[in-house]
């Protein structure tokens, strides 16, 4: 095969980490090159004044024997034996041009003690001119010039399997240097451009995520000739790119290119149950009754399956009840979002004053057989009244969304920006003024105390890095920008920690509208109390 995919992408990869593809051709040359080997043979003892000249393309170096060599290009006299000839290597390598173009070694050549000058590069220009003298002679094996196929390149195309097949990248790529027939290309940025977040719906339990995960394949081949044209093209397997990335700290601990897919499902030929797709796994999650919460699942098996959401309800008296909520068809490497908040799953219908729901367990199952396809996740229902409860939904480093529940006090501020212009004084200036204000806008921001959160806040680095973040008002998402420049995440011997979250609206206001009987406009720091369904 003239061209091969020397390094293919992993089956599943993140778009914010490097994603190298290597193409290799073994026939990119018309003529294989070789380095010149020049043999400087010593026939007898060397007396003071003996001279030899090394003459090759771009250099002519004359060496002179001396009893006590001190000057440039001098070497000592000697008996012409093996130890003597080997001792000359530092003297000849002291010359700039010799060191630049050759490696120098000792050999026994044609029965004589010899210095071998081997060219560092291929080609005839490192053939040293031969000569024969009374005590020194030079023979050589000629170097051969490497001749590449004219205009040689590796064409590479990247195709998305989206709605149909879309060619998103096409280039003829030069060979890497030094020339070994390999071309290396990082395709992560190419693919990342075509990915986006799937903003979660707040009032549903099942949502497909077509924007943050996409399948793709490569087309590659050779291109060369005096009048260059494309040779046979080859198509790769199908791979999957997912929005997001590992941290550099994590990458320093990852040696397996397939770590991502193996984490989700280590052995698809043996196991059908896989992990949830999350950056910071927590087995037991605490939720309020009106708190939206999300889990993500990517089907790592090669079979499409129709899945359902199995919810195991746990009541205050210790009894349990299993319910099943409709899901949908999940294709291989397709990602879905499971809305697993209390109300998103419709659990108010199963609650009563006598026997409230205190916890529930969520799992994905195959709809016909009931076989589990995901690990379980337990949610503990917190019905405690907590004033100033607020929710922030934010994107994480895996291209998914998380919920932060905060219950500390906050302080909203409004920053005003405007421009002014002065008009000429007139008779109306005392009544109308002569300063005009324009481009007036307000940016609302808030300093929100999270309230005490248990354990390590390291996970909240995802909040600080969030590309998308929203304040939640009922079933409405209002975009915000996280403005924290610094956050104290962990202190020794502290089990409870609070975080001050600084954020502002992700737009400027040029107008103000207050709430009326017909329209409710929430304040930026408006709390959201949980429902009381018992």
C-alpha cells in the first residue's frame, strides 16, 4: 500500500486536546540517497610537515603535521599505528567545516589504520576528493543524491458524518522534516470548530446531544508528478470527537490514547454496563425538589439500542418502588442528556404526606430486556428550608452541564457606562442643557456566597472555566459570565468550605423593565425556594 495511516486517531477523543494524525509513504523517493564514506588511510609514520587536504563541495581544509601542534588545522606526528590514528579524531573535529558535515571514526580499511569521514547528510556534495601521497591516501564510497518524487504531498480530507457527509477540511500536506515519508497533522482545531454545547432543557428527562459529539472519517492519499495529480485515495474507519478536554495535569498521567473510551466502557465485548459521562463522579448527589440536575451517557457499544430511564424510589418508611420513564434510540457513540432532577422525572406524582420520597436511584436500561446499560446514581432529596437558594447551571470540561446550588446571601450591583457630547451654548441652554448623554448601558453583576459546601471544592474549577453559565429562574435560563479571578478551593483540616462567586449578566442592558401584574421580571439575585409537595 503506497500510503498508510501510520497513526490513526483514537476511536473517541476530546476536541480541546491534541489529536495527531500521521500519514506515511515509503515510496516518496524516485532515488534513495546515501551518505558518502571517505577513508583517510595512513600508510606509515607521519613526520612534521606532512600535509593532507580535504576538498569537498563548499570547503577545502588543509591539515599540517607538527611536533607540538598549537595552531589551527595542525595535528601531531606519530607512528601511524591504531592508537595514533584514533588520537587524531579530536584534531580533525576541531575544524568547523569537518564537524558540520561529517562524523569521524576509526576503522581498519584495506589493512591500514584509517579515519572514516561519514557524511551527516545524503548526497554527492560530501564526496571528498581522492588523493594518494607517500604516507596518506584517501579513498571513498560515493554518496548518492536523494531524488524525491516531484511535487510530492499527502492530500488529507476530514469528513463529518452529520446530516449526510460534509467535507470540512482538505489540504495537500508536505512531508515532515527530516524526510522520512511521514506527514503529521493535528486535526483537533479543525473538528473543534464544528462542535458546540447542547444547552440543556429544564423540563424534560431525555434530550439528545447532536452538537457536542460528532462522528468523522479521514480520506488520504498521494499527490505528485511533473504535472502533479492525485493518486488513489483511501478512507479511514469512523471516529468520534467530543467537545471538551482533559487538563494538562490529567494528561501527564495518561499514557493510553484510548483512555477516554476505556474509562466509559473498559471491555465492550465483555460488559454492557458502562459509566456515566462526567468529569468528577459523585455517587450520592443531594438535590432540592426544584433543582434541575443532569447526567450524560454516551453509547460505547457498537449496537444501537432503545433505552429507558429506570428510577428506583425510596420512601421515608424504607419501602421502594421502581418506575420506568421513556427514553429513546441511542446510536453508537451518540450522547444523551438525562434530566434527573426531582421534578424533571415527575416524582411529585409518587409523593405523599404519609410517605414522602427521600431518595431515588437512576439508571439506564435496555427497554425490552430491562438489562442495565449504565451504573446507578443515587439522589438524596433535601427538603430542608434554606433561604436564598439559587441555582447556576454551567458547562464543564467534558462539554456537559452541571448544577451548583448556593444558599448564601448575595449583593447585586449595577455598573453604568455612557458617553457624553457637548453642544454649543444657545439661548435654550438654561432650560434644556447643552450636554447630551448617549451609549448608556448598565451591566448587572452579583457577588453570591455559595453557603458551606462539604469537602473539596476542586470540582468548582469547572465553574471558573465555564464557557457557558446560566442563572435559573423557574424554567428559564438567563446567561451569565463567571468573573472570578481567584478562588480558595481547599485548605488543610477544613471539611466545610464556602466560595464567593462573582458573576454578571452576559449582556448589557440599555433599557429597564420592572415587573407588572402581567409580566414578572426576576431580579438577578432572586432566590428560588424548593417546592413543598408533602
